[in-house]
C-alpha cells in the first residue's frame, strides 16, 4: 500500500514538473485538446517537448509527418496560429542542431509517450510545436487552459 502511494506521488510530481504551467482543461472548455499532448519543460538554454499519449491511436511513420514551430509575441492571441518560424518534414530533424527530434525506439515511427523534441536557445516568448499528418495537426503543446 505504501509503495503504491509512493509511486503515485512520483507520477504526480513528474507530470507537474514536465508540464511547466500547462493547465488541464475540463470537458466543457472551448480550447481543443490535441490527440497527442506535448508536455513542456523550459531549462536555462533549452525547451523540451515530451510527447504524451492522450487519445491518438497508432504510431504514424515519421516520413509521413511534418512539423511547425510557432512563436507568439506578448499580447498575441494564443489561440491563433502564431508566427510560424520554422516548418518542414519531421524526418529532416535529427538529434543535433537547434531543433532536435529524438526517436527513442528508433523505429521511424512517432511514438507518443516515448519520443521528445528539444529546442535549443528558445525565445523568451511563448512557443508552440505542432506535428501534422496530411496537413492536420495531431500533436501540440497547450499555451492556454481553462480555469
């Protein structure tokens, strides 16, 4: 019993640490929740996006996915698209450079719960990473939540 409570406490603390201010939304919230949610953690010189399974079924092939990195200046509508500062094929990212993709299972599939991204030297403003499949976003980090 005590071990179960300890494990539960570790999970709660880990999710809180990784989320860095993400507010979970109730079901009646007008903000769409992505099929795959990125939890974020900002360090002194990097921003980490950790994929977390939500409602997405399957593991799409990296070769079939694209990405968008958007920034939101202060005062911007955080529900909008933002200023897309970088985009391209997900397969073009590697584990070096200023935007990195880490395919932890090395199976060339995007695996929610295992894969993560690192943005080196992120701007001090809000940043959103979106993963798209056939032009439809399937993963992103929430910038707003419902109280």
